[in-house]
């Protein structure tokens, strides 16, 4: 397949349609803060310093993707021999807990790979801890490489009062998508085919359980994986426009999380857990172990993101990928997704030009070519070729389909500064019957309404 094929064409527009409503729904929390000033235009490109120095990078990449990052870091050092990369790897949970403390500490990192939304980037912008990147974006042509809708996810007004408008505080050329991986041989042994409807998928789960297989490989001790399990079910029960407006405080933040559709999604997730459709002891298991077990053949399905393509192998033909099927066959594809983790420059960095050069390097065409085989989806105007019939091709095709249908639902934990903690804990309790579906949606609604009240 060449880069002008339908698959490559659709991948490069992932989110270009789905995020229009996101950008329109700029959000407004309270509080003011003095922001760091961007370098005066025109910003310098490349590493402008000549003496040796160390550039400290905090990222949350793991597994095969992490190996590619190591390779790209070596290439950056080779391009700029006076620069030494000090790479600090943290997992998703550690990054949420430690990043702000590190930036405010005595030896702050220069470049950080944080999460989007109110809980993470929004809080860092509000505290004045990130450097505006607009002049670098102009100098490097970042606005020409990805759509404005994608850039707007990293755009905040002064003091972090509004999301989706103002200055740019992060940049990425990569996207993400949540869906269902399946073991082709196990599905065939069960006499099953890729399901066309939600009910068919549930029937497949029951058939796998009755045959002694693990229907869905899953572990939730890390807390965040459960958000994805709930999210893909919710995506099929609640309208895309409603979910997008809810997450980005559209309609003036008047929407409620306590709806019949959201409660039905919670009840379905709880029912799947009670019926044994997930890995036994999933509450105590780690995500990385679950991925490793799935690669070893433990489990028929696994609901997770494009990033495990690296673990399965991009050219692997033993596994496939599909979006959770619709209620009615033929309905438009929908699933949770968005842009990848953006790279930002800390306001305390002593090497902002070098930091910007690093961000550009990690998002150039060569980096995209290197990262696509490990599952990173490019959002740029061109895309490298993908081998047909592989698990990577399935992921790429699904990304194109959901983009074409305007069916990408943003990550729900973006919704409020505390929503990640609230929803991840509530899902853990829901899946072991400590709370009811009604208590689940009530708890999320309380968090959401308190945030909206604070914005008034």
C-alpha cells in the first residue's frame, strides 16, 4: 500500500472532523495566573547553543515504543553532538502524580509528555509551568503538519481559563484509538466470526467463557484501563454529540452524567464482570502483565488502544482489530480516541530552543515512519505505507472508518480537573459490586456538577 491509498489518506485526517465540536466548546474555569512568555518571533530553530549541555526529557512511553524513543534520542544526540539526552521514563500514573512536583523542583525537566485535559495540561497551564509554543510552531511549520482541531486540544487561554482557544502549549503528530483486539485462531476454534453487532459480541464472550477461555484479557490495578472498558460500551449507548459536549463542557456545562444511557453502560460493564468475562483477579493485575499474557495467547479479546500493536508485532497476522460493534448492524463506527500525549516545554527550562528542536525531531517524517510500525497513528498530511492483512492495517483501517463517520469520542477523564480520579476509582468499585450502576453515575454527576458550579 502506498501513502496515497484510502487507508493512509483516512489516517492522516483522524480527528479532523470528530474534534470540530471539541474546539467550539471552549471551557472556562476560574482563577488567574501569570503565564510564562513565549520567545519573541521569529523563534530560532535547531539547537542554538554550542557548549555541551544536558536536555532532560520526561516521557511515559513503554514497551516497543520506548525502544523507538531510545533510538530517536540517539539520533538526536548524533545530530547535535553537544546535547546529551537525560531520559526519565514514568508510567501514566506516576506522570499524573509526579510531573507537577518535578517541574516545580530544583532540577526541572526541559520537555515533558503529559496528558491532555483539565486534570493535567490544564492544571500546568493554570500554574504557569508550561511555555507557550506559538512562535516555535510558526518557525517549524507545525500548523501545516496537523489540523488546527488537533492543535486546539493543546491550546489554552492565559491562566488556563479557556480550553481550545489561546496559546499553544503542546505538540504531537500522533493519534490514539481504543478498540477490540482478537486472537484469530481462538475465534476460529470457537466457530465464531468477527461480530457485526453488540449482541453478537456479547454472545461471543459467553461462548468463550463456556469453552474455558478468558473472554477479555484485562487487568485494572493501574485504574486507567477500566476507563477504556467502560468508555467503549458507553460510546455505543450514548450519542457522540452528547458525550463530546459533556466532556468539553458544551451547552454551558448544563448536561448531566446521570442519564439512562450512562447507567445502562455501567450496568453492562458490571454484568460482564459478574459473568466472568474478564480475566480472573483482574482487580489485582497490572496492565503490562495483561498485555504480555495476551501476546502469549491468554484471552480471546482485549479492549485497549493502538499502542499494543508494538507488543503484538505490526506485521502480525495472527491477531486482528475491530471497533466495538454497533447495536444495529451497519450503524456508523464510534469509539474513544484522540490525539496522543503532546510534548511541552517547561517554563523553567534553560534550553527552550533545544527543547523545541527536540519536539520537532520527535514529530518529523522520520519519527513518524519509525513509530507507525509500533502502533502510533500519524495525524500529519502524509502517512507511511502499511502492509495489508496485518494487525496494524486493521487498526489503521478502523481509525480511518471512525474518522470518516465523525465518530471519535474524546477521553472521558478530560471532563473535569478531578474526573480521572473519580471515574477510575468508581469503575474499580463498580466492577467488584461495591457500588451500583446508579451510585456510579450519581458519583460522576456530583464531580461534574461541582466543577461546573466552580466555573460560574
